[in-house]
């Protein structure tokens, strides 16, 4: 087994790619005279920053990509990008994911078709330990392209999941293997980075929690329960109509790929900016130009905590429980496009981490903004028994299709109250 | 008589739906609104070689077939069922019996669900199964539609549209059975409209259909067979020695059609359409009038070959050639054929340059009745078409999510989509 990393010059491609990948690369190399291949590196004594970082690089734009090659076909391929240790060099914790299309029920009476990791909205929660080596085998069961970006994880750049920046998109029927080390500890998440507006409206996101025995938050506030609340909003009509339009287009694209007649212009892929300009000069028109563009408005009308809107948030889907004298940790993750200002009644909680990273000092709050792409960890101490609203104080987002109450409302319930004078019931139309 | 009774019951059912007007309307429950339309304007030139040996030519500016359609739909309380309505306006031919009118070609309401759809009102009749690639609806009318045996008007609208109570049942998302009671327009012997509401026929259609958005590789995309029945009243045509009586009668036509994708290249896409109509007809003495030709026993075959040019999957132009052949079986030398090449070049989304040439030849027997041996027509123009949806909230029965992912992404088959 040869030892290679990304400093391998073009044209000297060798390595331990999987068979299907190698077969593809042979045809690709015939067209381009060379391509990157999967490489290996010894794990012992190296940290992840050693992989894939070799400035200054010697490559031209688009090196390693198949997307600008005439007649490329990634269907049925298993892709293992370079840069990570081989399976026999470190001990990987292995996970399987899939890109699927599923019908998801936001609350009784409201379902919508959506992309979904493993058919779940949001995707399954990863809980790993800091410095674990992670191997995620993801298979694309849809007709659309996807990637996975590991948001907030310091990983090997070839595993960062940004299409046309760090990897080619994962094609239909393709299997892609991400390998990286889980670090630093904290509340992270993962999401598809392809076609972001639709794919975020389509719930392609999930929590990625990296624990550590040295977590200072656990040491300072020894919490006994750890909740993950994923905040997302949905324009289910946008999702439905654009999913249909997208799939209709992708059927043609995939057929052309199968026929090996797909050209970069079909999808708007260019190796260099100059190539893009040249195509425009020749009359090719990108879809955003005024003769082609559709005016797409995204107007979410359903707002979900862990994929459910109130009152479906009550119960197993986000209903928070606490006892007197207990610390609980809540990890708030905004995987959507709107700001959410989560307000807890009857308590002052502690903001202890932002973007997954512990704060030098906690901040005492009762309302906390969680903006898109951010994670915020809070600690609640059980000192005021009762049933307490925990909701988005941007009250437009506590509605279901315009009807209050709904959306991002859940509840903090004390389990040790004994007899109480008033117990919450369900209201769906005030 | 039994047929008339059946029609009466159907009419009562249709009328009962109007009682909903007595209930209050919630203005907050906004329907999905589809606005579609097409303005088509062509400069036409026509040259005819007459049966008497002479010739005639004519030219005109033609705005016929320009239309505007408003569709409305919303889900019902059941969530899985939907209601819909449509209103459409269409400009008739300048030289037809409707020359100064704006024809209301679509006024219908309906409901539907996962397996069914019921439509009541005026709409496109089920007297053809395939839409052929010509510029206007009437370019191949005699070769593609079961004609109206109750109309002696030249108006194509009376052939293509009519009242109906139509129900469809989907055995699978791609296989449906559609039955309709029809109320074709009835005219007097001069072609003046007498009724568009009398039930006078019915049809039954079994079809397998996969939308082009899903199937563009080689193979069958549509296959259907339909039986079209018309109950015909008597009529006296002409005067004096030329007077001819048409008796009360009925006629049944069988339509079979197929659409076959010839290529599996989405950028260079070839499609073959074919349709045959066998009409058992009614007793007629001549082929001189519209209504006689509609009632005559006939066999019709239409074929069309279409090519779509879509570099980078962006539609740029379509070329098509349609062929039609028709034989009036009870008459000697009463065959006609036509060849219609059409070219549509896309200038922008929905804005097309149009060009079409049509040649038609009538055999001597038919030429004597029509007064025309051969005919050449050229049309060149521009069309502007659009289809816009407001408050997008209702699905589409033919959507990929419905057909392939079983997500009940349902909506009306028509209704402006």
C-alpha cells in the first residue's frame, strides 16, 4: 500500500481506491491526463490537521473533480475521498446514513414530502466521544445530489462536504464514505450542503454531539439529563413544488449520466471562472438570468422542534422534564433559516456554550436568540416547580399555518410536584 | 328513453351541487389560483385548387385559439380530497359561426381524491386521446376528433368542447378508467346554436398514462382506448330539391391511441403519436355539410413525429410532422389526407416563433362535396404562453412525488395546471 496524500502531483495517481472508483478514474484519467486518488496516511503521531494541508498547492481549479468532464457517470460508485487514515490504521466508529425521500408528519393533519436522513426528520442524533475516529457510510437513495457538511467539526478538508469546494456531490445511487476525527467536543450538527434552500426546507440535517469526559460544563453543572432541540421551519408548499421540479429535472440529468452524455453545462459546472464566462459569451444562459429565473419566495408556515410542531412537541418529541435540585442541559441547534428567540418561563437559565464551545463564563438569561447555523447550550436548574412554557418569543413562529398556538412551543415539566392545582391541557386554536 | 332518464338523473345530481351557494363562505380559506393563457397571432396564407378546376387564394391575420384560463383548487376537510373549478375564455376563428363571440370553453367544477375525480360542466370532450403537435386546435380536427353529429356549425369549439359529467377512477396512479355523460352543442341546420346543455352522448375511456416529466426513455408513455357514443336528433338540411333529411339515430366511435418515446436522450427527444378512430356513423346521403361529414361512417388515422431540441436540457425548438388520413367508407373516392410540418422556435420562456405548412388533398368524391381538391396553408407568427400559480398549496396528480413516492401529492387533472 503506497503512502500518498494530497501533495501527490497530478499524473502520478496511484493508490488504494475502491474498485468502482478506480474503474471510473481510469476513464476520467483518459480524458484529463490525471486525477486525484484516495490516499492514506499513518495515523500514529499525527493529528488531523496534517491531512490534506500542503500549502502552497500546485493544482489548477477543479482538480480532482469529475463534474466538468464530458460523459461522467458516478452512479453506483463508492467514493472514498483521500486524506483520512485507512481502516486498519485507526479504530473507526462506523455509522450508516442514507439520503431518502420520506413523508413526514409535522403534527396531526399536516404531512409533507421531504428529503430525510434515514427517513427521519430531523436526521438521527450522533453521540460520539471526542477524538473518536468516525466513519460514516452514506448512500444516496434519491435522484438528487447531496453532500454532508459536518458543521463545527474541525476535520480533514476533503471531508467537509461542500460540493465543488471539497468534493463532488454524492450522486444518485452513489455511496460516499466520510472519515474524520470527532473534535472538538460540544454541540455540532450535520447537514446537506447541496442546493441549500430546498435541502434545508427538506430537513436534511441532524445533531452531531461530541462528548468528552473533560467537558467543563458537565463538571461545573453536573447535569443528569441532556436534551437536544433542533429548531427548523418549513414551507411545505415550496418543498413539495420544488421537490417535484427538481426530481423532474434530475430524471433527465441522471438519464444523460447513464447514457454518458452529460455535459458540464447541463448542470452549470465550470472548471474555471473563465470557462463560465466563455459559456455565457457563446449564448449559454444560467437559470438565474431574467429570461429564465423564477421568482421563488420561501415563506415557512410551520415551525418545528425536533421535527414536530406544537402540540406534537408535547410528549416524546421535546417535552422537557426536570426535578427539584436537578441540572438539565439543553442543546439548541438552529438548522433553519430564521432567528428563534427561545424563552423559558419561571426560570433564569445559564448560557454555557455557543457554537458548541464552552463560554469562559456563563450568562444568566431567560430568553436566548438562536440564529441560523448557531448552536447554544443552556443549563437549567430545577428550583421552581410547575409546568413552564418554553417557546420561541418571535410569536409568528408559535403558529401552525397562521393559527396560534403552534410551532415552536414545548414545556418544562417538574416530575416531583405531587398534587398540583392546575394541569396543562391542549389548545390548538386561540 | 332509458338513456334520457339516465341523463336526467345525472343532471339532477349536477344541479344539487349548486345548493352550496346557500352556505357562508370563509374568505380566509384561499384557493390555489392558476392563471394560464396563450396569445397566438399568425399571418396565414391559403391557396386552394378548386374541384371545378379554378383556384383561390386568401390571406389573413389570425388570432383564433388565443385563450385565458383561470383554475381554482383547494383541499377539502378530509385533507386527502380536493375541490376545483375553472373558467376559460377562447377566441374563435374569424370565419366561423362564432366569429364575433368570445367562447367560454371551460366552466367546470369538481372534486377528487386519491383514486377518483368527478368533473361537472363545460370542458374538453373525451373525443380524442392525443394532442397532436399543430399550432391550433382545428388544424387536424377532422383527422383527430370524433366530430359532433349534432352540430352543423363550422365552429371548432362545438367539436372540441361540451358539457359533461365525467368521473375517473385510477386503478393505479398510471391506469385510469374515465366515463362521461356528454352534452355536445346542438345547432339547427344553419349552424346556429340551439343547446349546449342537452345530454346527448357518453364515453368510456381506459388509459395508461405516464407524464413526460417521468418517462422520457424509450417506450410507451400513453396507451388508451375509448368508446364515444352520440344520440342524434333528426334534422332537415337544404331546401327544395336539395333538401335532405337526417333521421334520429345514434353513432358509436372507437378511438385507440398510443404515444411512444422513440429516443432515450432527453436533449434530443423523439416522440411518435398515433391515433385511429373507427366511427360506425349514421345514415347520411351526402358529405356536403359539416353535420353530414360528422355523422358519416368513417375511418381516421393520425400520426405525428415530434423532435424536441433541448441542449443542456433547455428547450430551444420543436419540429414535428403530422399526417392525417380519413376515409368516408360509405362514399366512393371520399378519402382525404393531410401533411402538416410544424416548427416552433423558443425565443424565451413561453415566447415562441411559429411556422406551419399544411397540405391537404381530397379525393374526387370528397372534393366534389367540399368544392376543393387540394389546399395549401402557411402560418407564421408568434405565441406568448404562460402558466402562473398563486397560493400554491394543492398538489398535482401527475407529480413525481405522487406517482413514485406515494405521498398523496394530489390535485385536479385540469383546473388550470
